[in-house]
């Protein structure tokens, strides 16, 4: 049964043709049944007009406006040729409904006006002299009702279809918005993970490279220093593995942790360890804290730690062999200030001019993204007397 229904929905003209043939058959039976030898034969135009009106029913969904004009023309011919009312006139109701539901607006209005005029014109053309004027007027009003109902029904169908189309369009738009938001969220998460990986890998690997080069240089002349360099490489590698394990723990949220708790994310209390590690790698760092230390939001603490880590990593990469650095951590009433400076030769001009994309990493870009996420500001560039400076202000509350 469902297959038959689907087939009929795909071929509406066949359904309309069936009803057109059915209406033509009813019209023919009616014309033959009322045949009376004592009465004059119906006009010859009765049959072609009946066929024409029924044909409009068959084509109503393929060309609604055109068949409406044909039906109006057939009705005018019926009045002009004195063809009495017949069952085929039911096609006029069908045309009014079809154009109110599917036709153009002008066709819908024309159908309504024509339908309301049909009954009065019919009463004027074929008056019933056996009734009073008031009875004829009342009869005319009753005859106008089916045409008005046909138009109202078709217009309500049009309104319902428009409403459903609007709902579907809104649902599709919301689905597109959800997909766009999901893509933005995925991109933001990937950027966050990329920043974390960059900070962890770049810092720890640079320390390991410096220690490995130093250990190889003094391996025979100073075995104790070489051994100490290897120990630093081992400790740094373990620290890198621990932080990588923490990142993997974030990615595996909801899974069982097989080896206990993951290490907590870095904060400003671990800056002493970070700077000591940098000093051991051969870069002298002057570290000072100003103001009264106090607990800060975790996002601010992680941002501060990563900025210092990345800044010192860049100093080792770009500052030269004799570079030194200084780190200032300032606690304000409404935020945290950071100032990292070095006296090296500084990074290449395009490194900070292009926002931090130096072809080998995205350090400054990552800094700016981190600072922007907590509503802070970042200033990075060469110092007037040589070297490089990074200044950041991290508010305790994100900007609205």
C-alpha cells in the first residue's frame, strides 16, 4: 500500500487525470439523464465546454495559472452561449482551491473574485421566476459560500506549507550553526593542544640539546660535568614525559587512568624550578617577584608560566652564547604583570613582525592567544639597547 501511495505522490498528474475522467463521466451521465424529448436539446457547446473544464482538472498542478484562465474563459463562454449549469462546473471550485494553494498571488486573487462573481452572474443569466427576489438573493449568497470556502481552504494550505518550509529552513540553519560551532570548538581545542605541545616540547628539547652539546664537548676533559649534563637531560626528559602524559590525560577524559594521577598543570609556584633548570642549561637568569603573592585563577597561572617558559626558550634559541635574561613577576591589586628581557642579539625581525610565525614554530602567536584567552595584553619586540623584551598584563577577571 505504501508503494502505491509513494507512486501516486510521484505522479500527481495521473491522480488529477483520474478525477478529471471521473468528473467528465458524471457530467455525461447527468446530461444524458436529464434528456427530455419535450425539451430542447442542450446547446452543442455543452459537450466541448464540459471536456474543456474537466481537462483543467487534469492539468491543474502542472500549470495552475494557465488552466485558471482557461476555466474563467470557459465560464464566460457558458454564460455567453447560454449553456446551463452542469456538474463539470465543479472544476471552477477545483481551480480556485489549486491557485489559492499553489498558484501565483494574482491567480489566487483572480480565482477568489471570479468565484464570488459566478453565483450572481448565474442568477442573473438563468433566473428562477418561481421564487421571490429575497429568496433569489439568499440562494445567491448560499451559492457563493462554496467558492469562498474553496479559496480559504487553499490559502490555509499555502500558509501551512510556508510555515513548515520556514521550520525546515530554521532547523537546517540551526544544524549548520551547530556544525560551525562544533568546528570552531574543535579548532580551538586543537590550537590549545598545539600551544601546550609547543611549549612543552620546545622548552624541554632545547634544554636537552644544550646539555647534550655541552656534555659532548667536556666528556673527556671533565667527566663530572658530562655526567651532570646527562643527569639534567634525563630529568628534563622525565619532566617532558610527565607533561605529555598530562596532555594525553586531557585528551582521554573519561578513560581509566592506569598509572595514578596525572601531574597538575604548571603554575607560578613552579617558576623557580623552571628558571633553575634554565640556569643549569647555561643561561643566567635574574628572577624577582614584586608585590604580595596570592592564589590566582588556574588559567592565569598557566598562562604566566607558559609565557616565561617560551620567552626563555626563545632567548636560548635566538639570544646567542653570551646572552642573559631577567624575569619580573609583579602582583597588582587587579592582575599579574610579567616582564621578561634579555641582552642577546634578539630574534629575527620577521619573528615578531609577522606575529610570531618564524617558520620553525609559533611561539609569539601562542603567547598572544594565551593572553587573549584570559583577557590580557601582550607587548613583544626588541629593546632599545639591544636584546628582546616581552611584557604581559594578565587581569584577574577576563574582559567582557
